[in-house]
C-alpha cells in the first residue's frame, strides 16, 4: 500500500522556549515537521501567544530537546553527544 505524503499544513509545528517566563520578549526555536531543523525567533509575549495558537504548536518535551541538543553537538564536534 502506498503511503500518502503529508501536505505542508499537516506537519507538526514545534517550539522550544529559551527565555525566562518573566521576560518581556519570548525567545524560542520554531520547527515545522522536524524538531532538529529550526529557526530562532523573538516575539513580544502577546504576539507569541497568538503565534502559538495560530500554528497549533507542540512544545518539545525533554526527550526531544535532548535529541536536538545531541544532534547539534554532533554537527559541531563530530560525535553524537561528545564535545
């Protein structure tokens, strides 16, 4: 059976907040479909909330964050999880 490809709008949108809860601006990573391929964004808190609602985002859990961080280390230093 042939599997149907997802359309762009069907891909999950992920965020990882990097700023502190009390900060005026929210610094976050935003990814579509692949958590390890993200852009870094900054928005005022109210705009961030609208952005999240509009994109129906999923917050990365600790396992996803660890995998993304390990992948970043691998690309920087050549080995997965080793500096």
